[in-house]
C-alpha cells in the first residue's frame, strides 16, 4: 500500500487518538540523568522492566558513582547486574560505554552537553559510544534530554509492521528514521509508550487479540484474530 506523506500523517493522527482514548496519556517513569538512562537501557536488553530495574538498583548500591563502575573490576559489575540477564555481556558493555563518554568529555561522566547540539549531531554522538544503538540513543534523547526522537523496540517494530505504518521488510535500524519522518514530533512520547502497551497487551508476538484492539479497523494486518474463542 502506497500512501502520500499527508495521508500517512493523518493515519498516524487517528491511531494516536484511538490509543490515547483507550489507554490515556501515558507517563514515563521519572526522568533519569542521561548517563543513568543509557546504562538502564543497556540493562533492559532481552529482559523485562522488573529485572532491568532490579539490576540498575543493585549496580547503584554496589558502586558509589559511575566513575567507580567504569574503573571497577568487571566481575564485580557483572555480579551486580546478574538479575538483568546476559550480565557477562552487559557488564563490559556498560564499562566500555562509560569509558567512551569519559574520553569524549575529559573525564566528566555526563551527557548534558548534548542538549545544546542539533538533534542529528547529538544522535550521531551517542551512536559513536560503545554499545549504543539506535534504540538506546533515541531513548536517551527523548526521555532524558527532551530532544525529539522515536525509539523503536521489539513491540513497536512488530506493531508498526502489522498496522502498516512501515514496510514489512524494513530493518529495525532503518525503522527509527522512517517512523520519525512520518510521526509528528509532539506524538513521539505518548505514541511510543502506547504502542508498547498495545504490543504487550493486545498485539503479542505469538498471540494477538484483534477483537479488542482499539485500532483494528485502521490496521492492515492480514492475519487478524477477530474472535475471542480459543484465545
């Protein structure tokens, strides 16, 4: 299905309105400093929010500050974040990211200077940090630095593909820029959070419940489940 940009933007507007009506205007947890958010997002990979938050709190309890995490013994960092899963990968990745930030900022473990940069310059700066991909960069920009970006996680990637908001074969890396160009900046925050909720509660990877989806009639998915029987 080929649509002009104004048509897509109107479609997005309708989807946003339906989700806000169904779920309300969502609120992210209290904003973290950008370095904290970066570490938290690394911890979130391939785990749930509960395990991520437990590992983040454990890491903060085990070390007095990020400088200590960066300079600490890797096995101690790994042990502190064990509950997040893949700790042997995430621990070195966090330390490498902190070292990259320190190297770029003369030892200051802060990303506040990014607020003064144009969005794309700030994004590219983050992407140059060891272990930071498009999703992590977008989360740090949007939720910590109030710089408009649209993070695409596994739920959003799946749901936008089913709805038809992106080409089915578009990679997750390219989906960030593609969706940002088609979603109004003032919708990034709530649409990100509500699409995740839709993916978790309705449009699951293995089961989907189109019969109570608030945007079912706006969706192009060709394998809809419109009956609650057997679900």
